[in-house]
C-alpha cells in the first residue's frame, strides 16, 4: 500500500511541475455581452459578423460604425526557471541560513566511545517463570 501511495504522489507531483511550467492562451469571442466561442489552442471562430472597416470620406468623418463583436485573449505564462538561484540572497538571509544549519547540525551528538558498558555482565537468573505463574501470555 505504501509503494502505491508513493507512486501516486510522484505522478501527482510530476503533473504539478508540468502544469506550473506550461504556458497557454485562451481566446474568447464576445458578441455584445454574450460569449460566443472560446478556444485554448486555435483561433476563435467568429459569429459571422465581421468588423466593418471605417472608410474615411468627406461625407461623414464623425460617423463610425462600431461592431458589436469583440475578441479577448487571456495569456497565462508558466514558470520559466525551476532552479532557485542562491546567489541573489541578501547578507541577512545568508547569515540566517548559516546559523540555522550550524544549530541544526549541532543538535545531533555522536557517541564518544564504541564501548558497551554492560557487555561483561551476564543477564539475571530466572528464579520463577512469571508468565506461567500468573498465566499471562502475549498472543
């Protein structure tokens, strides 16, 4: 069970890294206030109402035909650099990291000698078998 959960977690973490580094765009096409079409990979298909090109003539330069359609593009950029650069740490951050590592390493004390002090002493003699006497058995 433990190996299965580890494999599931590793696959999940791989997907997290994949989706955090992937960039994509979403194209949206609106006709008025209503969204007509959206697309993740290709250009959006329009609703058929083309935007009219305004021709500047001398007749009515202030009169412009505005289209009711609009296109919107949402760009989601992924993370480019996955490797943290520790050369940009400030002096205070470097002091913190050094003091943390020093205090963490000193938490673990090693044994000074390899001697076992009770090696030469025999175990005590069993006078009576207590489990049988009290009839308490671990099953």
